[in-house]
C-alpha cells in the first residue's frame, strides 16, 4: 500500500488514468482535490483492462464503452465480474484497475469519503 505524502489523498497515492489525458494522474491542488472527491459519486464498470493500456486518450472512452459491464450482467454473476483481471472502474474522469478502485469504493461506502 502506498504511503501518503503531506496533503496527498488516498486516491492520489493510488493513482489512476485520466480519461481526458490518457495518463496517470496525481491531483495536488485543493480545487482539483474537491472535484476529484465529488466525481466518485458516479462509478462505471468495464472489462477493458487489457485493451486500454498503451492506447491513446482518444481511444479510451470508445474502448471502455465496448467492454462496459451492463447492470444485468453484474447481477447475474457479480463474483465473475469482480474477479476478472480486466475489470476497470471509471470514477469521474479517472480510470482505475480493480485493485486500486476497491479500497476507494470501500472507503466511500464505509466512511462516505475518500481523503
């Protein structure tokens, strides 16, 4: 688990792919941190893991949509979806693999915040 630097949020330390830039993002400014926290209210799932890496930022949204997990599919077999190594979670403008997204989501559920 990464260590938090002074002023760094839990989500920042874990990092993610910025959908708009196609690169790993670390939020440092207060205004950006607030926007980052608020963006967690909308979560989307996709099995695009292997397909997104190395792709340009223009391709990310299209690839994410192509592998999107419909709610019906999730309900039919949530364990299969959550254990798939290609699972990616879109939180606002950031894309996280499941190993990174899971603690963020648990923090949101259990504590109603992500520092």
